[in-house]
C-alpha cells in the first residue's frame, strides 16, 4: 500500500468496544493516538508511538494534537423536512403536528424544494459532527429521492424512508395502503444498499395508519428483512390513549406494531417514554431499538425517558435529536439534555456512556457495528475532530480537567457545533470549521 492511499491523523483517540454501563473499561483511549485510514476505511487506531513506524514512507500525518478524534456521531431519529420549522411554538405534540408539521411537509411535493432542504440539512448534520442518521422524509417519494441524491453526492452512510400515512392527516399528505406500499417498495429497490444508502420503512406512527396500511408494512418488512423500520411510540400520554382507542384489541401502544410484525432487529422506535415493563421486555426480546430524544421530549413536554428501567430490561438504546421537535442538530447538545433528563428521573448518565450511545451504541441499534461507530480495522472511516478549546468557556473549563470523564462531560455540557473542528466521511473531509 502506497503513501498515496494512506492518511494518518494524530490526536487523542476515543472509541468503544462495549457499553460502559455494563462493562468496565469499555472504551479505548489513546492520549497521543494515531488513526490510520486507507481507501475510505480504518486501517489501524492506537498509540502514535506504536503505529508511526508502520506508516509507508512519506505518509501525510495530519496533526490535531490538543484535539480529540472520535467516530462520527449517529443520530437515530430525525426529520429532514422539519428543518424549516425547528423551534415552532405549540402546547403539545398533536397541535404542533397540525399547526406546523403538516403544512411544512406539504411543500415537499416540489422536488426542487426537497432538494434545497436536503442540501442544507446534510450540511448542518456534518457541521455538528453527525455522519450517519436515520431520517424521516415525507409521504412524497420525491422527498426520498432528493435526500438520497444529496447524501450520495457527499458519500454518506444514511438511512431514510418515505412516510406512510393514510388517515388522521390532511388530504394533501394522505397516501393509501396500496400506493404507500407500492411507492415504498419501488424506493427500496432503487436505493437500499446503493452505495452507502439504506432504506427505512417509515409508518409515521400507528394513529396515522389504518390496519390495512400496517398489514402492508408488515409484509414489506418480511419481504425485505435487511431494511430498517422506524416509527414513533409512546411519546406522550394523549397519543397513547388515542392509539388504544384506535386499536382496542392491542394490549398496549407498542403491541400495535408487534401485531403487524414491526418489532424486530433493525426496527428503531422514537421516544418510548410511556412503555410498561412488558413493553420494555418485548423490545429487548425482539431486539427492536429505542431512539431516546431528550431535547424534543422536553420541548414538547412529552415526558422523561427512564434510562434505569430501560437498562434493567436490556433494551438497545441510542440518542437522537428528533429535529424539528428537537431544537438542535448537535448531538453534544442532545447529550446535555439527556444528562438532565436522567437526573430528573433519579439516575445518572456518565459522559462516557453518552458518547457510547451516540457512536457504537447507535451502530449496534442499527446493526452496523464493525461498519460505523468505531475504529475497528476495516470499519468505514467516518470520524470527527473535537476541539476542547472551541469557545473561551470550554477552553477555560477543559484546562482544569483531571480525567477523561471530566473532559467528555465538559464537551457534552458546554459544547455545540463550534466544538466540531472537522468531519470526515469514508476518509474524506466533508466539513471544516471556518
């Protein structure tokens, strides 16, 4: 291998091999580290003193000493069409949908508008250090095409899907069981595993799908077992009551999805606040994953996720921004809110756990461990360079950090997009802070 295909990055390195909540020493930390990348993949990660001798003569070593390199962040629940309505006021989830979400999503029938929003959305993710996301589009197939076209141009590992919604929504956003299934299957065949694209079957949430549409979704899930499934469940109490009125034979809101075969590996459900013990056990049993969305849950007053009970049940967890209910694209800001939500529920989230949930934990939820979320040899080289001196306050605080935990905690509680010095996707720089 020649030095033309190898790039090396010197900085402090952090990545994980296990969940810090359950495994001591679950992380790899190299204070003076070297990340070696070749042909878009990780070749090696470790101590600089050990690895420098393995580099081909003349290899460029990018010097980021004083900064921290981690795997790129993975956001497991986000709505790209809601970019333009982020920070919109409403007294709760359901009126927020009617007043802002549905009218905003109507505009995505125009492919040119979808393209403009997708371009901005992806640039914003990269600016915040997010290299992979599980993304909701709209009911319009052209919104999916616009998203994946923009993602493919940047060489990103992204998953997304067309929303399925055939009732309890405006006529201008309504599909039907037949058309929704037909459009979804065409998109699966067009985009799933094309380059770095992955498809996600996307019923918006049970109350906006008829039983007929959920039957079709279950059939597609069985036909294409390696696609993703994403939806919302148990976000707030009004929604839970509504779901049970609409599906009276279901034991719980989660049970609605289970009856149609939509709980399985690669299924990711946003929120999961108001689950009971049987629901949590069923999530763990089916290996369906939770996207914890603390920022939007606080913004919409939906409730507080219970990390302790989720861990007791053995549920797969990750963190998500849930833009536009969430008020920031930054996973660091999302960690900030997650920490506070955990404290309000009487538990404690160490910074190491939060960084795990935003990297390897999310990759495990997506069944992509070994592909993204870590620095194992052969993994795709998606990584970020974090700057502990990005702001005067952050620089002042991190100058007095006595441990890795303190440093990460400062980044999580005081950091935002400004702390992302650079973002790389498949070994290529896709963002550099001005």
